[in-house]
């Protein structure tokens, strides 16, 4: 094959570059958003996901020297300079991601200044990343300090978790304790508990900073009367955390208005946590 001709080289590069629409990380975003929509966690444009990608893997699909446009983020993410994320777009509906990922998702890299996002793919209609990028990237920074394996931050509006916000005290010890009581596996799945923030204005750096502060301690953070944030090493872990909280909240909502005659006792939760060897918030139990 001739390589001394520009057209051939171009053709050859195209052949070598894999099709982004077949990338596993794009598929994971499509599948997860569809699942979350199906579960009723993401009405309209509700919810957002950010997923940190491996640069080498992305380079198999995209020319990383080609920046489509730059978008200011409005906050400092110096600790994430050079890191690449696939992120849902602002105002985009989770139900539409599956059929049109290039419009509803974007792949961004945090630029050298720490305050600019370089768009490498997506947001095809000229739009940009979620309005909750501060909460996402600040949470990534907080979680990476606790666990260098953390890759995913997920936000959504699960129905029962949200309903529970209106009838249960928004106190993280009491809120966590009630959830732990609702399903035997809760204390094993989220032994670190659930952080709780009061109602705050969303889409701001302030709520981002408050979320990240909670993320130093918790992988789950409830935004009072709004929704929930989860963080984890992969999509399954993060989804599973929120799914387990939502299941517990559902049991709570199905039973809260009826007399309770049985419960999982604090001593039993302790036995569970010890048997499964998880480091749990003992101060959230009343022993
Ligand atoms: P975005 O459409 O900007 O992602 O916002 C949705 C949302 O859930 C706000 O909290
Ligand atoms: Zn929201």
C-alpha cells in the first residue's frame, strides 16, 4: 500500500480509528440512561451522569488533538486537568440518549487552565454539558481522594426517595437509619450511609461545593426535595447504590402510613455489617 499520498494516509487513519458509536462507554451511557428513564427516575431532562474515561481507550475512537470547541465551566477543576469524561447534555431527555447519543451526550476534557472543557465529541446541536457539572466534577474530585478507582457520578429524581423527603426528617443519621431498616441488604450495600443536604438552588457552584463536601464521607447524597447523587467505581456500582436506596424508600412509602409491627433491629444490623465485613457508620445505629 502507498503511504506517500495524503488521501491514502487519511483513508488508513479512518480505518484504524474505531467507530465511536460502537464504543463500550457510549453503549453504557445509552443503556444506563434508558434504564433510569424506564424506572421513572428521570422525567423530562431530569438527571445527569458523568463518567471518567480512560484516555487510551478514548484514543481508539477519537483523535484527541481535535477539539470541536471549548466551553468555560465557571469553576476550578485543576485536579482533573487532562481527564476525559462522557457527560449528559443540559436540557436533554434521558429517554432520547439511546437513539441519538451524539446530540444528547458529549465527551469533554478538562483543559490546562482547569476551568475550560474541551469538547471532543457530541453536543451535536451546539449545546453543552449538564447544568450540574459543578456538583459532578467537584464530587469526582472529592471521591477520587477517598477512592482513586472512582469513575462515575450519577444524579436523578427517584420517585420514592423524593416522596420520602416530604414526610421524613432530613437528618442524615435518621434518614440512613430508616433506609437501613427497610431492607436487610441496605446496611451492607451502603454501610457509609446517606448524606443529606437541605433544599438548595440547583445548577450552582454552591450546591456543587456542598455536595462534594458530603462526598468526602458518603457515596450517596440526597438533595432535599430534589433528588439524589451517587458515586462509584463503575456504572453498576453507582446505579446499584441509588437502586437500593430507592427500593428501601419504596418500602418505606408503602408502609409509613400503617402501624409498624416488625422491624430490623439495630443489633441485627450490626450482626449483618460484621458478618459481611463492611465498615459501617456505627454512630448511625442506636446501640
Ligand atoms: P440538566 O438538564 O442541566 O442536566 O439538569 C437536570 C437536573 O436534574 C437538574 O438538577
Ligand atoms: Zn436534578
